[in-house]
């Protein structure tokens, strides 16, 4: 990426932090997952409404002071990217996004992610990978019908661990 592209992506992240999309809760959600990043204190609550295997609505909230700009922007862009998609497509996107933030995608693969590509630079800051992937871990658990609480506190930034397990 060029310097001007990096600046554009930084602005996109800041914009989604200032004005997050799909911010709020779904009162009649089918799944609600609390996500925590113990490393930096980020927290997110993800609400998902399903129609069969399709995500009909997805929203998130972060308590004030409990979500950094990267975490909040990632949740905002994620909800926009997966709303209306089948769960299998959202899971595949989760895998590609996780590879993106770990620096494991080619330029071509990054371009295919559209605006999510804004998080490619996170791979240069390993401590921020968990910030960027927090909401994605919550979505992964929600779609799998897994734990109602997940954390990014694992050894390889892989699948979320469950609290108390």
C-alpha cells in the first residue's frame, strides 16, 4: 500500500469509530455474545438475528471507554459486511479477515476484501490484531451457537476461548 492509501484507510477506520454502523442492540436477537480482549480492555456485545442460516440483522455495542478505535471500527465494518449473508459466507469472511490482520494475504486477496482491507496495516502491530478481531470472534461464536462469552486471550489469535473452560 502507498502512503496515500494508508492515510485513506486510517481515515476510514476513524470514520467508523466516530460514526459506527449498526451500533445498538437487537431486542429479540437469536444470539448475543459478549466479547472481551483482556490484553487492552476492549469489550463488545454482539446481537445477531437469523432467518435460517442467513444473518438478517447484526448489531454491536461497546461500553463507554471499553473499545478502542480499531475494535469499534472493525465491529462497524464487520456488521455491514455480513448483514444479509448466509452464515457460511460470514464464516469464510472471518477466516479471510483473520489472515488479513495477521499479514497472511496477498495484495490480490486483500483487494477482494473491499473496505475491510483498511485493517491490513494492523499486522504491523501484533498487539492490535486482537483489537481488530474481537467482534469477529464474537460473531464466530454466535454463528456456531457457541459460548455466550468469548475472549481473544489465546496463544495464536485463533478461535476464541470460552470463559471458564
